[in-house]
């Protein structure tokens, strides 16, 4: 090719054609790819910047999938909470239905005795509520005749008979000494202090002490106060009367009426002893110490059988709550069984949210199975209703928390989608070609090419004139 000689005009036209072809090739590539920057050679700065934007958009796209799955996990938990809430409302309805059934719980108590030794009317309950029962003061009297003197000392509900030989004209101080010696001989862990003139103070730390009066003993101001309750009353009425006292409180636990001390300041503390008298045998007094119980007896068997049916229904629904909470799993994560969920929001993992799982089982909601016969008393049903209402409030709180987390993740998902679009749009602005412009360029280049060919043809005519010489 180097041996071929071209005129200056022909070489100029050839060069123009070659340049036009290069431009046409470039334009054709842009038209076919849609990009004006197809490699680093085209424009290094735009190419690598666009590549960085595209890579980040790709990373965020993979996180977008994770966010979507996180939303589904929260939705699964929320759907389960709504169903569990419906079950809880059903529990409340069952308990209310059982509550509507009339059922009288009665107590049966025989003859009782007060610490003073006075025999009380049969069929009544007596509760000793003295603020200090660790000591008692007694005063011995002078003997009117010789013989055996006796009194009954009650310690922690158990009777101890005390006898002593008294002279025909023994004075109070002498008899007090005989009583002190007899008590000391019992070895009950008591301290007997002789105050002179027949006065004795009997004390024992942590013990409940009382003395039954005898001819030679007067308890005076130490006589116990008592609450008198008709034993044939409804248990709920009995509880109301007991709770009206400032020093004690009553509650039902597993079918037992439990009487305990109530803190009311200096007058009564949690250590205050309580004696419940309601049985002939004083050494087996019902609840002879703190927290004693009074047995209750049901009189309406038909009502109890009907209530027990509701107990079965109640327990069945509790089992369904546990099963539903267990089934609220999505891709191996169950937010209702205390599984946590972490959702990542950006490519370097510096932005995320951790959603704490909860325990939405019956146990986690504070709901307890009811034993057969557990709803024989109205207050037990009231306690169950209180539990259910608390569970409903807890479920609503859970739903609120999950709803808030759902909103956060969904908002971040929407933001990420928009950010991906921004990144891709930014990359396109750096690399995409204007198809209208490139089309116009191609048309102009084709015209230029045709003109260059014609110009080359004209330039070659001077050389063709030589042929006319032959």
C-alpha cells in the first residue's frame, strides 16, 4: 500500500472517510447498547463512578429482599396476636358465663373457744386480732378454800392444763408463785415474770399465748377481741366481713379461705400472729397460727358441675393459645416464642433494627390452667377474669410494638427502593446515550460519508484523464 501514490486531494478525502467511519462505528455501538460509555476507555471517570453507583444499588437490592422477609415475619406475629386476642376475649366470655351461675359456698364450723376460755355459740367463727399476742398479763387471786387450783394456758393454739395446790388462806402473791413454778415446769420456752401482788407477765417470742380464766386468775384487760362471723353465710360475705377489720385480710386459695395479717402500721405488722378459732379441739384449731385456713364446703353440686364444664372449656382455649403462639413462625423465626429478629438497612450493616421476641403463650400472658373445682367460689372466677383482662392489655401492647416495628421496616423498605432508583438513575445519567441525538448523528454521518465518497470520486477524475492519452 505504501507504493501506491495518492494525490493530496484523494488522501484528504480518504482520511475524512476513515474518520467518518470511526464516528459511525461509535454511534452504531451507542445505538445498539444504549450507552455512551461502554468501557473505561470511553470515559474513565464516568465509567467508574457509574459502576460504584450500580454496585451499591445491587447491594441494597439484596437487602431489600431481607427487609421484605422481615416484614412478613412481623406480619405473621401480628396475625397470631390478633387471633390470640380473640381467644383471650373468648376466655373472658367463658369466665363471665361461669360467674353468672349461682353457687353458694358455705362453711361448717363447730363450737369454738376464745383465749379467755369463754364457750361461744356453735356454728360461728372467731378470729383473734390482738395487736400483740406474744405476752399476756394475769393476776392471781387469794384462795378462798384449800384444794387444787387450775387454769388453762393456750400456746400456739394448744391447751396446757396447769394445776397447783393452794392453801385455804393463800394470798395472791403465794398463788402467783405457784402458777409461775407450774408454768416453768412445762418447759414451753416461756418467760414468766413475777410483778408482785399476784401479777404475772407470761411472754414468749414468736408465740401466741392466751390464758383461760379460773377462780384464782383474772386476765383483765388482756382479754382478746374477736370478730364474730355467721358460719352459714356465703363465703364471699364472710370474706367481706373479715376484710372489714383493720388488722386482718381474707382471700381464697385453692378452695381454702385463708386469713392473714394485714400491714396497718404500728398496730399490726406482717409478723402479727392470727388465731382462727372454729373447732372443738383447741389443740387442732383451724389456722392456729399466721396464715391459717378455714375449710370450705360446697352445697350446690349442680352448679359446681356446670361450672366445671366451663373450666374445661377455659382450659381448652388456653391450650389453643399455646398452639397458636407456637405456630406463628416464619422461616424459622417465631417472634411470639421470644425469637429476636434483626433487619439490616444498609450495605455496611451500620443501620439496623432488632425486634425483640415476646412470650405470647398462656404462661407468658399470666394465664393459668384452672383445676377442677377451682371455680366453685365467685372470687376465683373474678381472679381469672382479672388475669384475662391483664393478658388482653399485654397483647394490645405487643401488637402496638410490632405495629411500630412494622412501620419502621416498611418505611425503610420504601426508602431503599427509592434510593436504588436514585443510584441507578445517577449511573444512567453518566453512561446512557441520548438515542435521539445518536440517531441524528448517524443520519448526519451517513450524509457526510456519501459526500466524502463523491468528493473522492471527483478527486480521482484528474488521474483518470491520463487514460485518454492511450
